[in-house]
């Protein structure tokens, strides 16, 4: 592209000598936190100087400037569980918009995009006194980090004054602002750390896939005031790091929860963006913990988020920091293949799915059950192909089925890897035959969990069994039924002593639903001849009892 075609975005510029932001963990639904707001948003038409500019006497001429741009990254300490500020390292600011600014007039003299190693080179005619403005916004693909607490202004850092006459390279480092016990300076590296994690994931797919994707623009909302408190997002009350269906929100509240350096958390949320924008997700969302027996749609979505974070970053340590001085945390080992019954391995486990996905990707040289190493492209081909159009829900069953269909030479190795994740008759995965989970025998000890999908015809009356006292997104509270449309209006009636809801989908789209008070529900849809519809009857009883719902399908 032509860098001169860039348009300067509305900016949220750091004041002063430019330092950056922070980061946190994801424990339940998808969460994260940072410090008090230490930057001021600037309107495009009324720029605010970052530092007082002395009286300058410019010497007009033809000049050039080159150097590198980098940000400080704080790694996760696996041993002590928290951010390791003592081992902060510089990383390149890649693919970002860079503007050369006349230090006296703030006129734009030149612009470019930083290279893959953070390099930049600029040439111009004009003043010798200049500064750099570096935006937390990449160009290919377009990803921007904005401040949701300041009208979504894009974060930007401003360099010190440069006199271009000396001809020496000028290098810029966005620092953390960490004093050793707290953030005292501006947290300038924060937006770039969050940006770089998402950019890394996106570039892996751009560079390593056949017919690579054109990613839609992505906004990542980060602020030192973002905290794990639900409420007004414009006030930083974002409820934890998450993807809301349109944008990513990242916590940054110092001493509570910050996520800008928790790169796996960023990529996890980017994975949800990928599913929603390039693939398909039927996930219910909601609170979840490792070890939960999840609805398989949620298990797939969260397992995918964790798995792709390890794959994209080539790092299986998923660290999540939080608390005072960001000195607390927890971590997951994404490549850990648990087969003990108390870990609940199976198609309803995000922990099982994330390990499976990573093993499908990597070489698995030291694992006797792993004889497959597919790389990233097969994931892309399945998720942007048959996974979108399946009549079934998006689960591990659909993904593995289509993966084997597209790569039949790997089918036996895939089956071996999948079935390894088995503990006993209750917990595990059978050989995956199709997207419907046909032949699955492991129900997690939950009554009514298998078969995964019950098949019924118009005119049938049948019963479904549920386990109460669980959240709506757990395995025990969801039952799947398939029926084939006959071109007529199909009616659905339920009778139950407990609270339930009824949802009908066609290839991921809701076509009918009802969730009135109680368990006596009714809805109807005009069906298409030959189409397979999936009915999800969702139990919502808060009582820890086993209960049944009677369902009628009729014209």
C-alpha cells in the first residue's frame, strides 16, 4: 500500500516522556484489569502538545530519519504466578502507523508503516525539528487499540524532540511506567502489547494459509481504568476482558486486574472474534471453570480460544495475572493431556479441547499418542468452510468430522489422538463418526446426555431428562433434538414442572424460540422441506434435582 494514503485517526495521546499501560487474568467467562487514567484524549483538530515545546528556530531543508520502534513487554512468571517486571524485555512495534510531526506546528511532514522488526524510514522537506507519533493501530490487517473511557480515541505515543540535522538513527521505546512497586509513569507500552498479541495471531493466518483471510477491522478497548466490574463501559466497568460480538474489551486496572501483558488472554478473545467474523460460533457464553461439564458448544468455543492462543503465540503457558502489583495469578498448560476421571476429560471439556487442538497443530514428538502435525492451514480451511454450513451445532464433533473429511490421510492419527482423552466409561471421547456425535458413549455421568442429539420426526412425543442446580450453559441443562422439515408449519409444545426454554436453529440461525415463565412452552416455525433443524431444550431449574420435560412435535 501507499503509506502516504494513511489518514490520521482520532487519537488518545500520552502526555510527557511517553510510557504505557498494564494487564490481568481470565478465570470464568473471559476476564481481565490496570491503574488510574494517566493520558488525555486529543481531538484531531485541536491537538494537545505532549510536552512544552521550546522556542524553535527551524532550519528548512531536505531531511531523513530512520530507526526502530519498540515497546516493553512484561512476561508471566510461572514459578511465582504473576508479572515478572524484573525480566521486562523490548519487542518491536510492528505494522503500525507512524507519523513525522513538525515539532513547532504539529503539521504532518511524512508517514509510514513500521516494518516486521519495528523499523521505520522517513524523508521530508521542511523543518529539522520533528517528533514521531506512533499509533496503536496496524494497517494489515486493521487492528486498533482505543480508549473506551475517552470516546474510543486511538492510543498514540509521542517521542522526544528530534533534530534531524545530526543524521543519527532515532530509536523509540514505549516503556511500562513501572517504578518497582507501582505505575508511576505513563503506561505507554500497554496498548502496543495488547495490539501485538492480536496482530501476531492475525498474521499467522495471513502468512500460513491457502487463500488467506481478509480480516474485518477489529477494535480492542483498553484503558488503565478498565476493571472487572459490570456497568457502564465508557466508565471502565467492562466486567472483565471479553469479546462482546463486535469489539474486544481488556481490563487494565492496576492492583486489581490487568491483561495487556497477558498475551494469551488477548488472543483467546481474538479467537472469538475470528469465529464470529470469519467462521461460526453457536456458543452460549457465560461463566465457566476448568473441570466443568459444559454444553459442547461452549466447550468448543472456549477450548478453541485457549488452543489458538497457544498455537498463534507458539507458547503453551497460558498465564493470567492480577492483584496487588500484578504479583498474583494462575496459569494453564495448554498442551497438558489429562485423562484422569477427576479432570472430566471429554467432548464437554474446554481443557480437553484446547489440548487436542494444540496437539493437532504441533509435532507431538514426545507423545506416543500424537502422530499428527497439521499446522494452522487445516484449522482455517475447516473453520471458514464446512464448519460455517453444518446443520449441526459447532462443537468438537463438527470440527473433527470435517477435519478428517478434508484430510483423509490423517484420519487414523486424528482418531488415535481424540480417543486418547478417555478416562473411563463416563469421561472421554469415542471415535468421532460425524458432526452429530453418533456412537458417542461418554456422557460424563449425566443422565440424558447421550445420545448427543436425539432424532425425532413430526408427530413424535418424547421425554428429555435434565440435571437441575446447574447454570444454563452446562451439559446437564441442555438437550439436543433434530427433526427434518416437511415444508409445513411445525409446532413445538413442552410440558415440564421446572423452568425451561425452547430454541430452534437452522444452520446456526435462530428460527423459533420461546422462554416464558415455567415449563409449559409453545412455539412454531414454517419449515423448509428436507432441511435438518436442531432443537435445543434448555433446562433452567435452580433446584438440584433430576427432572424431565415432555416435548411434542406436530403440524
